[in-house]
C-alpha cells in the first residue's frame, strides 16, 4: 500500500504545487513509484506535469463517482480542471463527503509507493478530503511575517481531521518556501517557526528564484532547468524520506544530489 502525503497551506501561493511537482520528480528519480494527484480546480499541477488539458477522466469525475481512480491516471497523475469545483459542490451535500477521496484512492494504492496530493489554497472540503485520504501532511509556508499564523491554521485543520476522521494522520513537517535567507524577514519567519514547532520545521528552506516560474512555464523540472537550485528540493526530499523511514530511497536521494548538484 502506498504512503499518501497531502501538501497543504492555509493561504495561496506558498509553493505547494511546485513542491508537489518537484518532490514527485525527485522521488521518482530515486526509484519510488509515485502517483501525483491534483486536487485543485486551478489544475496547476496538471499544467506543470504537462497533462493534455483535454485529458479525461479527471479527479472531478472520480470524486463524483463517474470514474474509477485507475482510469483517471494519465502518465502518473490524476489531473484536475474546473470541473473539480462542481464536483466539490455536489460532494458537499452527500453523506460521507469527507471520505470520497480516501475511498477512491483504494483502487490504486497498491500500485504505488507514494501518493502526493496537491491541495487547493483553502482549508475546505477538498483539503479535508486530502487529509482524510493521507497518512502524512506536509505544510508549505511562505517566508512572510504572517507565516506562523498560516501554519497554525493549517495545523488546526490537520488536528480536526485527525480527531474526527483519520486518527492515523501524521504531521510530517513544515517547509519554509520561497525564502530569501539574506533578508531579515525570511530569517525571522524561520526563527519563529523553529521556536513554535521545533523539529517539525524542516532544516532546509527553499530559496526564492524566478527560475521556478520559468521552469513551470516550460514544463521542465527544476532539476534539469537549474541543477544548482535543485539542491534545495533534493535536501527537502532527503529529510522527508528520513522522516518516512525510507532509508534506501534517502540514500539514493543523497547520491542523486551528488550527481545533479555536486553536493557531497
Ligand atoms: N522557490 C520559489 N521561488 C520563487 N517563486 C516560486 C518558488 N516556488 C514557486 N514559485 C512560484 O510562485 C508561484 C506560486 O507557486 P505555486 O503555484 O507552487 O504555489 P501554490 O501554493 O501551489 O499556489 P496556489 O495556492 O495558487 O495553489 C508560481 O508562479 C511559482 O512558479
Ligand atoms: Mg497550487
């Protein structure tokens, strides 16, 4: 059975989709079988991974019960489009509405080592579905003055999901994203997260760079587009694999970092 990781944040634009996409790429390069799930009606992850916009069925069809998850996998991703917003509305009126994704993913769980779910920028029903379907939650926090509050709100939703619907859900950690550690406000954001959340804050921060937008536009992985910057996500992947107890893949991630960036 796959381990499932939801990537979430309380606010928009914290780098969730970039993290989901890049970590999926790194995990695949260390020989894990990874399914990416786009759970955002914006469909950004589907774009990043270069899915045909007409690809069908999508996660919206899966959540509405019109398609099985396996039939919605296109090149390793279950894509999303605006139809997901409609599916979310329809789901809202149903019994067991928080469990729809969990039930749907049972169909494919045996085919993968990891399932990465990209959440929308709201802590609503879709994100709750992701948290109920997941074993782990990873919070992405942009390096801003208010990042602490955003993380606390995301944590409250994780806690609610755990108390009511998914007692096995674990908080994998929080990553400080889009950070410029040369600036005081990024450093202060890091320090306040460290103070509040201790070891839960990943040691590695993701540097801010325009190269992420450029590589997304070209649908090229940052590992190929800017190997020097890729050191950040490679190190995050290593930390996460360590936390997941996947030691073989963690060692391979280290070797990959060596190869891509020349880090030893
Ligand atoms: N490390 C980074 N440095 C600079 N820009 C970045 C970085 N990571 C992502 N971006 C850019 O920031 C924007 C938002 O990133 P992304 O789409 O990953 O965030 P998100 O949290 O998924 O957004 P949303 O909440 O809308 O889903 C994109 O233009 C992306 O290319
Ligand atoms: Mg996104």
